[in-house]
C-alpha cells in the first residue's frame, strides 16, 4: 500500500534521513522503530505530507503523494501528542471530523462506548485528562473504514484496560486488510502487534523485514535483545 524510496531530509545542517526505503502491505502491521532522533517522526510526517522531503518518493496506493492531497483521505492518523483546541469539546471535534471526511459510515458512537467517554463529550478539552484526550484521539483515528492507519505511540497515557481495547482494535483492522503503521518504545507491544519492522538508526534503515527474522538473524532471545544487537552491530561496523 505504501512505498517509500530513497527518502532524504535535512533540517539546516542536520541530515535527518539518509535514503530511507521500505514498503508496507495490506493486512499487516509495520513497526517503525529506533532510538530518539533516529528519524521515525520525520518519516511518518513525510508520509502524511506534513514534512516535504528533499529527495525521494512516497507512493500511497500507487499515487505519488506530491501530485495531490487526496490520498490523505485514505489514512486514519493517531499522533503521539494530539493538539486539540482547548475551548471546544470532543463532541464538536468528532462532528466536525465527520463533516470533513467523505466516508458515508462512521463508528464514532461504537468507539465512544468502547472507550467509555460519553460523560466527557461535552466538556472542553481544557478540562480533560491526558488519558481521556488519548481516547478521543483513538476515536478520531479509528472511526472510519480507512485502508491505512498510522499510529504514533498509540497507547501512551492509556490505562491497561483501554490499552488492551486499542490493541484489539488494531488486530481487528489488520484482519480486515488494513495497512497499519505503528511506532512504539514498548517492545512487548511491537511483539504483540507487528508483523514487520523497519528499524532506523541515525536516519538510516539498518533492518527491514519480519519481526521474527530480526530475532533469528541476530540470534536474540527476544525482540528487545535483537534490537540491542542490531544497534551494537551497526556501531561496530
């Protein structure tokens, strides 16, 4: 569904991406992983059209994203730290999003009930806790039948019950053929959800492939051990 080829990006004197390339597939979850400042956020924002790469191409469902913004209607996005207008309510934002998107059906009510936020719908965002904001964030990302989901640290701030509900949603969407991209610093979460992994280090892809393959190639005990060995191997090269 998504094809990233030779992506390069510089901010001033800092080269953030050094020719990043990878593909994602329908019905699979691809984890983009790496230490802080490895280029994960820049890569995601490039796919979303929020950052313009200096070089390289990104195609979504065969469409070069430089040729139009319409592809964004295919994506449900859950940012790590959502910035909501403090003076409006979740109900107002949800209704506005429904009007802006072109999908005939939405699952807002089902998701509101799932995450138990009905009592908070008419409160301004300024009065909501971080966990409740994250639940609204999840509702906005999952309320349409989009073929692509991009989830940036989706369980941050969620209680264990809500986190489990969100993970089950991700698994359900995968089974329906949705192309899921996720970032997370919680390695056990990646092991639960991801089929494939793109591991970035200093703006370069040092591993791309199935999660199980990363463990096998490094002879790691688990994914956390495999990641540590990938980083050590790269630093020793």
